[in-house]
C-alpha cells in the first residue's frame, strides 16, 4: 500500500472494527490503525481488503496484524515475473531514494512553461498497462519503477499533492475539533 491509500485502508480497518468492536478512545484507535497500516504496507490494498473479508467470515475477535496477514488469500503461482532494472535505472532509482525522491529544481523549457521551474523535481512511479505500479528488481529487492517528472507532469504532481493535503486537513479538522456552542452573555451575568 502507498501513503495515498491510507484513507482507503482506514475504511477497511473500520469495517473490521464494526464487526469486532474495539475498546479505546479515538486517539488509541488511530494509533492502532496506523500500526496495522505499517505492518501490512507490503501488501496491495485489494489484498488487505480480501484478508479482512476472510477474517470477518471465520474470525471470532479483532485480528492481530499477523492473523490478518495470514488471512490474505495467496496469489496463484502464475504471477508475472518482475524484471531486473537496468544498470542505468538502478543508478537513477538509488539516487532518487537517497534524495527521498526529491531533486533540484529544473530550468528545462517544459518546467518553465508549466511554471514549476522553482519547484523540486519529483521521482514518480510508473504504471503498467493495468494502471498498477510497475515493479522491478534491484537484486532481491522489489521496487516501484519510476522517473523524474518534468513540466506538466510535475505540475500535476503538485496539484494532486495540494488537493490531498487540503482534503486531509479538512478531514482531520472536522473529526478532531469539538463542537462549541457559545452561550450569549446577558446583562448581570457574572462570568467575566
């Protein structure tokens, strides 16, 4: 799962919690869901959801992360082979990884035309024909293939990032801010 799928994962988590109610306040449940997300990151969201469905059919209590993972249906042996990255792709990927996927601003014509020549470049994932992250291998490690976004693609990345954070902050604010009802102060009220 990717960081962008955290809200979808929370929906799955809450679905399991509706079947097997949890104790604790909202803060504790947020921490617990974050720990579960971290434990299951290596799986795709649809696999995690399938595991939740299996557990809800046979489980008797809220699953531990290892139990949830054990409930994930295993893929058939006919999985497509993940190809090795080329030497140039490995150098580029490892450079991006060292930089935390951000590069220096670019002054190329495409970036200037898109108005992002002052923004950091971003190493973005590539997708396969099915719209899934394209995978590749570096030794025994499976990674998501990627490239440095420029121009309109980079501008789109920053628009999507801004929209995500706006939605996140709106959601957090709506859920965490207590509703306050102000009472009018009348003459003779000694509340000051």
